[in-house]
C-alpha cells in the first residue's frame, strides 16, 4: 500500500474487514484514486487480513524500521538493495535470511563480531556478505519475508 499515508494504512489494517470496506467507501482520498489503485488496495487488504498475526507483527516491525530510516537509507534500500535482492536466486536469499535470523537479538558488538567472523560468512559470495552486512546494519530482514517490500 505504498504511497498512502502510514497512519491511514495502520488505521485501516486494524479494522475488521467489514469496517475496512465501510471506511474505504466513505473516504474521499481513497475515492479520488483511480479504479485500478482502489482495487490494488482492496487486494492488499485482503492479503493482510489473511496473514497470521505473527506475520502481521513482523511486517509492522519492518514498517517501523522503514519509518525510522533516513531518506538516504530508504533510497539505498529501494534503489540498490532491493533490486540486488530480487536478482538473487531463492536459495541464496534463504541463506542470507538464515544469517540475518542468527544475528537477530544480538547486541551491536556481538553482531559486528559475527559479521567479521569468516566462519559465519563461509559459503557466501562477497556480494552476499555485503548484502548481509547492509541488511544487518539497517536492521532489515530478521523476519520470514525479508527485506521489506517498499
């Protein structure tokens, strides 16, 4: 639901589906959107409503991280990290995700020590290692669907 005000999205996501639809029908900002965009938002809400609460929590955590990033960091993620991530084969993404989960919850010092440990990085290409470092420093990707789909 990129491009919509974050608070608006949070508000709608917290509503039951019937209330979401009522809100959308009565919201002038939504009504002013093109029909294709309205449909896209409805589809995204339906997907959201079908996610288990744990996945919703993970997505909200990533959204909070995104909101705390500087515009430069957001630009780097959007224009550099995300395209590189999307080009990776699924099995290489899974390797990076496993490493990110292993870093989750560590102190900054412990995270840095692990990222500088050749044994921890074994089997990863230099590009994958850099992506892991970038994602870890931005605190992206500890959840199951990393990185954020912004």
